[in-house]
């Protein structure tokens, strides 16, 4: 089964906090329903929008900080923007994630290096 989720974000922009949270929620839901699912993230260049969603997925799923998540992303997708981890949107996503972790709304697992 193929499920397509469109997250409207203008070219050359990083998705908004709301868009990133929606994207991560969709990814987690798909994986929760079928752990063998494959997720394909795509934008025109694969440098900013889809890379930002991938970085936020790593943050929300694994015990990584933004810099560590950026390093993992760069190994798998070398053409991704190298400094997404310092963008305001990613920093805000991570700040909100830490608040949710403090209130036990989220559980992250170690990254399988």
C-alpha cells in the first residue's frame, strides 16, 4: 500500500514547526501500523524541506541532539544542507520536543550506530 502525504512548503524554505510536527506524526503512525514500512521523503532538490523532516524524525525518534542528527543525515544524504541543525525552525522543534520529553509525552530510543 502506498500512502502519500503532502506537506506544503515553498521552495527554498524549511517547513514550519506545525508542518514538521504533522510530518513526524504521519511517519510515526505509518511505522506504528507496519514496522516493515518504507518511508520516502522527497522535495525538488532533497536539500532542505525533506532533509528537515528527516532531521526532525531523527530527533523525535532517537536520543540525538540536533548536531548529532545532522551528522547522521549528512552520512545518508550528503547533498542535504549542512547547517539545518542551526535553523530557527529546527531549534524550535527540538525545544518543543525537550518540553514533551520532560512531561513524558515522548520516549526516544538510542540511535543504532
